[in-house]
């Protein structure tokens, strides 16, 4: 597919010269002599330009007003302006409206080509982001938040509510591996900005100088190695969401610049002179206690309060173990599809180990373990040997003593939960797995016993 360029220029000789130059370089070029013609071409989808190069002043109006009017309704494309008769204020306004750059007439064609190539790269990135956004819309819905525990029900209700309102910023807190990134994606793709970009950056993964350049972008020559202008994450996330993961690791000096950008919704590229307006909603995430870091002087209090409009807390997996079955079955199904396996049966010993593990790595650790086990499975049974969990010694074999009772060891080898499961299992065996009869024998209700049968993955009818 050819690169496509729309040239809006009323000077016939200059327009033809620029068009011939880019056509020789393999571009598909269309020329509009006025704004009305350009508007018709764009609105009727006669041409889908990757880059628009326009004179600032046309016979029927100002190109900046035209850009402001139609920019949001166009596919992602970049605008460059020729400023032969434009004022300094026009140039400043062009940058603030999101123009890629401007160049004075008479323009050097080689320099114009360098700018157009940079603009084309930027437009292609933005289009890829939009295509990815459309694919993700159906994936990251509330149904991605698995679990029936009260904690997960409250979390889903909060996320659902937040997705309906145009929030400016919020913080997601939770231990490593609890799913902060998943919550951020669900908030974005279930919200009003779902069709706009979601830009993610891990604040702990980059040194201070590089993180600043990634967030705000830079001009050519801003520092050694900055050969071309580059847009930062704020600009790429325009109209969408900027996800700042592990924000607690951000340098204090950069926190001040971030606060200014979040409050004013304006940024300045490194080495740049003009401020650029941006429209983003901020989702920050951290596994740290930011209030404690504020007390320690390691996080700005004003930034904390500015971001902490809403605080979504994700509980660790060990505090919602009743969600474990849903998560295990979900991850097995996902990995069956991905690896072409057909794991279906999960032995009781596997459930025992999963339920008695502390899960320091939370849902991420569970997902990784399930992926490994499914990948190494040789048949439909979940392979216990690949769990590799650090558990106490195997549960000792315990046998019933006659018809009147059950012998249980009191040497600490069984937890109360293990004892309860074992007793229910033996009573079900005595009653041929009849839940009503077993409930009568245990002196409890059928509903209570049915809950525990499901909790321990036992068989009853």
C-alpha cells in the first residue's frame, strides 16, 4: 500500500512542484486548491491521507480552523503547515491543536520530505494503536474479572461505575500480580474512550531521563542522539488513556513535571518552546503505599491528591480463595486454546495443593503455573508433577474406624479445613454421595453442605 498525501495549496506552481517531488518518491498525492475541495474529498472518503500538507491561508478560509473542525472525524493522519503568510500566533496554535510541525515558505523540499516521513511514521503508529484498540474492545470487558467472592463483586461494581463516568485520574493499588493492568484495560475499553488509544508505560523500568523523554517527547537536537522529533506518551494518548504503572518509583523531580501536565493538560517536549494541549485520562498503579511514601518524602503529596480522585484497591488472591476455581478453569481454557491441549480433569491432590498454597505472586503466579502445567500435559488430566509448589508434606492417609466415627490425627498435620473436607468426603461415601442424607448425619442443612461440597470439589447429588 502506497503512502498517501493530501496537499492543500492554492499556488499552482508550488503545488505541482511538491506533488511531483513526492510522487517520484512513491507517494500517492492528491491536490486540493481550496478548503472546500479538501473537505469534500475527506468527508466523501474519496481519499484517505496518511499526511496532510496545507498552506496556512487559503482563498476560502484559514486551514487551522479547518483542521480544528474536522480532525477528530478523520482517520489518524498528521498535519503539516506551510507558513508563508502565517503569523507566529498561527504557528503556536497549530502546535497546540496537534499539528505535527510547520515549515516556512519557500520550503526546502529535502527538509519537507524529512518532516513528511516523520509525520507518516507517527500516523502509522497511531493507526496501529486504533486497530489494536478495536480488537481489544471485546476482550477487556467486566467478564474478564473472574470470581464470585464478595471482594470481586464489589470490585466489578466499582469498575463498572467508573467506566460510565468521565474521570480525570485514579489510582489502582494492590500487590504485585493482582491484576492492576487488567483493571486499567477494562476501565479503558469499557469506558467512553474505548475507541481511542491506551498508552502504557512502566515507570520503574526506565531511568529518569529516558522516562521524561518517553512521557513528553522531544525535539530534534534536544539531547545527544535526538536526531528527529518524537512525540511522547501524552501526545500519543491524546483523546484516550495514559496508564502509568508503578508510579511510586517515579523520580521526585519528574513527579513535579507530571503534576503540571496532569493539572493543566499541557505538555512541552524536551528542547521545545511551545506548549501542547492534550486530552487524556490518567490511570496510575502501584503496589506501594503512596501515603507512606508521602510521609517519607519520597512521593509528592500534591501529586498524590491530584491522582487519587478515586482509589481502586485489588485484594490479594489469598484473601479471596473462593475465586480460585473460576480462575483455574478460565486459565486452563485459555491455555488449552493457545497450546492445542485438552486438559479437563483436575485431580483432588491438585486442588489440595492449589487451595493450600499462599500465592505470594497472586493471580499472575497462578496464571503462569497453569500455563506451564497445560503446556506440559500429555493427556486430559492436569499434571500434578508440574505444579512445583512449596507445600507441607503430603496429607497422611486417614481411615474411618467402623460405622460410628472417623479417626483424625491431632499432630498438626491436618488443618481445620483439611479435616472438614475429609469428614464430608467420608460421610458422602457412607451415604452413597446423597447430600440430603449426609447433611442429616452431620446435623446441618442441605444448602450448607451443598456449598461445602462445591467448595471442596466433592461429588454429591
